[in-house]
């Protein structure tokens, strides 16, 4: 069934039958001054992007491929929001992960968890992911806009799933056992949860601790207390236990030689 119902506090929602990448489409709109709140949803992507340069498969009408435009560095007089400091933007992909877990938990009986930073796991297999991209402002002194892209495998069949470049097996909600047929309620729940968390986060200038985001994130994150292996930008191959996520959204890893902080781009794979 095709997607029909736009939802939201989002100020503009575009549904596209087919596009290259909804992240690219939102970025293009952002470059011409589109305000915060644009949502683009595609039935199918022909060049869907994943993290770390990977491809994201979006076969027709089998998943959710959604991107939203955020401008957290701009004041919002209507909501009474001050600009959030760019050092806190690292929480936005984690915030989207939390919203995705909430949407899946509302509409299915499945137990969804996050692998840090924001892979959506069901039964240890990857069912969704988030790609956050920062778009530099035209004026170099200004903070970037953020494109948050969310992909969820809803009814994909086993033969439509990607072979596992992340080292994780892949799944879809249906393959994991949820009798879902309609993606509209999932899209509505996702956009609603995303708006609610973004509003809470903006209301406290992006302080993830103060708005409760960090606690909720840690509750749904199954990386904590596990052994992880991370290749740091310095070339160091770090093996240790993930103990927490710090106030900037970085993973805290305790290894034999002390504590390390890992930014979202650095992680190779978890064990
Ligand atoms: C990942 O886990 O690697 C992130 C996947 C993100 C996929 C979504 S689908 C909607 C948006 N448009 C894209 O091209 N990518 C994101």
C-alpha cells in the first residue's frame, strides 16, 4: 500500500514516489534557504546513503525513507527557543534513534534496541539506521543546518535485505515477526516522537541530560556494558568495555590503558 498520510507539526511534508536520496533532496532545499521543519519521504530511493559511505537499500513501498531539516543553531521565537550550541548537535542522530525505537515499540510488540550510535536492532539484527549530515551555512560564521535521515525496513523480504556490510545481519519488522502492512502509522508515530524529542531538547538549549534524552537513550542502548572494538582516528585499535555515553553523545570506552571517548564516526564494529 502506498503512503498517504502526512502528519505533523512539521511545516512541510513532501511524499515522493522515487528519488535518489531523501537526504540529498533535503540538503538541496536547505541550500536555497528552506526553513527548519521540511520533511521528505520517499517510497523508493535509487541512491540511498548509509553511514560511512555505505549504500542504503530502499525497495519500493517496503520501508520508510524519511529526512527532516533541522536548524538548531537558529533562535525560534514562536517556540521560545534559543540557538543550541553546535557542540551539542552530536545528540541529534541519537535523538532520532530514540524516536525510532519509540515508534517501533508503539506499533509492534517487537523489542527494539539501539547499537551505539544509532543502529536500530531487533533480535540482534539491523532493522533501521540514521544518517545525520551537517550542511555548512553559506556564511562561515553561522552554525550548520542538520539533515536527519531515517531508514526503517518495514516489509522487506529476506532477498531484499542488504548483505551485511556492517557485520550485522539485517532484518525487517515483518521478518522479525510483526504483522505490519501499513507504513503510515509508523511514519506518523516516528514524526510525532521526533518532534516531541526535538522540542524537549531545544527547550533546554540542546542539553541532553536536562531534557531526559541521555537517560532514555542509555535505557534503549544495548552497547553499554559490552566489549567493543574501535579504530580511533589516531590509528589506535581500541578494545575495551563501553561504559557510558558522555554529555556530548560520545561513547565512553574503558580499556587497559584508561578511559577513551569515541565520536560517532570512529567505531568499526562491536563484539
Ligand atoms: C545507516 O545505518 O547506515 C544509516 C541509514 C540511513 C538511511 C536513510 S533512508 C532516508 C535517508 N536518505 C538517505 O539517503 N539515507 C537516509
